[in-house]
C-alpha cells in the first residue's frame, strides 16, 4: 500500500508543479457521499476522508470538503448547503438514489461546477463530466470463473443474494451467465439482504436441506461472515469453497493468510471514491484530461496481490 | 376497549394454561410442524429444529420482555436498536478488559450488558411515564438514538470481539447441555421467571390491570407510573440477555445488527395471544409465537415451490392464517 501511495504522491507531486502556474486562489472540491450505515459505505467515508486529508496536505491551493448524508433528501439539502455559500469548482458525488439526485446535481452543474459521479449513475448521463464505477457483472463473472476452475466444472452450489437492487441483479447475472454450459448446478438462491444474521440463518437452512454442497457464493462479504459461521458450526466437510465479494478487510485477511475455504476475493472497492477524488483534483490542478467513463475491473484478489486491497485501519 | 379484556373470568387468570388464548399459538405451531413435515421430511430432523429454535431465542427472550410492556398498555419500538447498542457496548467493554482480566472479562461484560440494558429500559420507561409521551413516539426516538450510537461506535463498520475471548465465549450460543442448545435453555428460564412474575406475583396483576383499564387501576390504588416504568426496565434487561446470547454467534456488532427485530418481537407477542391494546399477557404463547415466526422463514427455504421474490408475501399470508386459526378456534 505504501508503494501505491508513493507512486500516487509522485504523480500528484508532478501535477502540483505544473498546477501552481495556473492555480490562483483556493479551488474547492466538495465530496457528497452517503453516511456510514453499513460496512461498504463506512469504507467509502473512510477513504473519502483519507483522500481529503492527503490532498489538502499536498496541495495548498485545493480544499476538499467531505459531507456525508444519511438519506437521499438529506443529500439534496447538503448539495444546496455546499453550493450556497461559495462557488464549487468540482463536486464528487456518490448519489443515494439516481432519480432523486439528478435534478439537484444538474443545478450545481449549471453553476459551472465540474461533476464527478461515482458508483450509482444519475438518470441523465449528460450531467456528469466524469463517471467512475466498479463492475458488478465482473464481480459475479470472475467469482464464477474461479469456481468453475477450482471445482473442475461441476458441482452443487448455493447462492445468497443481497437486497433486490440493480447491483444485486448485475452480480447474479454475471455469475449465472458464466456458469451457463458448465455442470455447476445452482441448487438454491435466496435473498439474505446483505446482512450477516440473515445469511447465517439462510446457510443453516441450506445445510439442512441439501446433503451435498460443494460451494457457496454470498455476493457480499457481510453475508459471507454469517455463512462461514454456519458452516463451521455444522461441522460439514463437503463445502470446498465459500466466496464473497466487495473486499472487506477481514476477508482479504483470510486470503492473505491462505484460507482454504476462502482463497480468493472479488473487489468492489469502496476506495473507488478515492480514485474519483484524485482524478477530479488532477483535472482541476494539473489540467489532466479525465472526462469520460471509468470502469474499475474486479480482478481476483489472491494471496499474491492481496496486500494492495488490504486496509487494516479502515472500518470495512 | 376494556370490555373484551374485562369480561375474561377472574378465575381463569389465576390458573395456568387455561383457555383458547393460551392453547391457540401452540395449535398453530403444531399445524405448522405438520405442514412442514409434509412439504419436506427434513423439516422435522433434530438438527433443523434445533437450529431454528436456537435462533428464535433472541426474538423469544426480547418478546418475553415485550409481553410485560404490551400487557401494561405500552409499546417499545427501540428493542432492535437497543440490542445492537448493548451488543456493541458489551463487546467494547470485554475487549478493553481482556488484556488485564483475561477470560474474566466475559462474565464482567455480561454484568455490564444487564446494567446497561436495564438502564436503557428505565430511560424508555421514564420518558413514557414521567415525560407522558406516547410510547410509539418516545421509543421511536430512542430507537433512532440507539441505532445512531452503534453506528457511531463502529464507524459504520463492525466491532468484532477480541480473538482471545471468541472461543471461550462461543458455547453460550453454540454449546449444549444434555443435548439441548444453551440459548433454548436460557429462553425457557427467562420465560419461566417471567410467567411466575406475571401470574403469581402482585406485580403481574398490576401490569394486566394497568393495561386493561388505566382509570380503574388508578382508583384501585395502583401506581401507573411505577408499574409501566418497571415493565420497560424488564424489557431492557431481556434485551440485554438476548444480546449476551447474540454476541458469540457472529462475534461482532454492526450497524445492521437487530434491524427490524422490533417488528418480529411485536408480531411474536401478538401471535402469542397478547392483545396489542394491553391486558393479560401470555408469556408461553409469546415464546411459541417467536418459534412460529422463525419456523415460517425456515419453511420458506426448505420448500421448493415459493419463488425467492415472493417469500416475504407468503410469510405474511401464513402469519395472517395463523392468527385466523386462533380466532376461529375460540
């Protein structure tokens, strides 16, 4: 991680030198994100604050302000508050919901602000200058590919879904498309709402219902924690793989430690907010062209590259 | 509203397990078990039933406390958030004491849980009784407060229990005595103590009297404030006991711990035969209600003919049918 930071610092450092020539007074970058109400959003808050601290220290000419909101309505108000007092040079936003935030963000844009949208898109894509997101289909697909490989193309699976949303649908679609044509059979698929307790119960029920389960896929790490506890308690030895997704530090730690049941992890990193903030600042300060769409891939986290995704100080 | 409750013959209140209101939930439970067996014979396997009843323990224990609150004419929406808050405090306390006290941190943490739980309940009670605020609003407020506190304490992430304590604490959820899982024994013990308090002690009579008709109770010299406040404190203690059993299951508290438990708790109490408007409480019915709720969820997974998208809907229908069975069996 240190290495990555150094490289980033060097890159930004060179931007700084280039940037000072044009930067007059302080440029304001507002970051509007959901408040931490579960693991993933907690990670987003952590990484956004880390980015703000690093950039504010590195660039005297830039001020990054992070504002968290507990609901879509609160986020709309936060946008009004942020843009009321001063002119925003850039806004980095992870919208609570697409529909409700589209018009308010457009109003900010109309005042001449650079708009970076992260993760959840707005209803009108023409508003954003930069769109950065992870790839939920790849999360499902890469997990499936690994399972196919590891199980020799056949076996019995059970799947735990999250909350019925586009994110969940895409992950499941990526997974289902990838296992099509193989002899991997999904015995059962049910919602456990991205909640460890519900996942624990559901996994107990799966174990009671099916005498032979080769692998489990919980499409999120909070659920995986519940699954692992249920499997451990049952004492069953037939489960060879139990995989999650998102990149929670506890699970990445398992990968680093060479856990046999969870040897890999698929990232949908909350740290993407940091990427977005740095890119936005690079445009503002260094005139680096960033307009467009960036899709972060979901490469498998294995023992070799796990350190890159391990943030021991993050709450997630 | 007091007519229905008031017409219950006094004689019945003095005895145990008499009348349809007491038997109803158990009939519904029996019917559910039979249906389950027909759908999937694995349903009645010892492991499955053991799992299901064990995990219904949290709701059952909290719902026993809620039986006091509801029977005395109150309502507590904060129990789910409170459970998460107490879980968080308990884990943080145990973790901070573990280096010095070693395994003694576990029982000490349990004491802290009970003290904090009772204090939280007492606070709810005082806001409702002394503050004279509608229980729905008062506990909706504290529900938000407890949820915010656990989110703040965990930075939105998780508060995991210290590794050195984890294995030693595990048996409290996963352990068995003579083959019966410990959480089941704990909930039976809690229910036994509660039914003694509710049916054999003076306080239980006061509770039902206050819930059935406040004015009559006041004229009989019963302190409404004291009776209701104690009910909330009992509720808090029950939430703490549930939290103590909950900690070892996943070994962590998160901002999503106990979300919507309050609705499950209230449903369990009502399925168990206690009227939401107050009056006589049915402790054992409440326990049966909690098991019924968990069995329905289990049955949804074990049966193959319900689409994953429709599970919640079918659960709703079954709960309503279970209530109708009770109504018409009277």
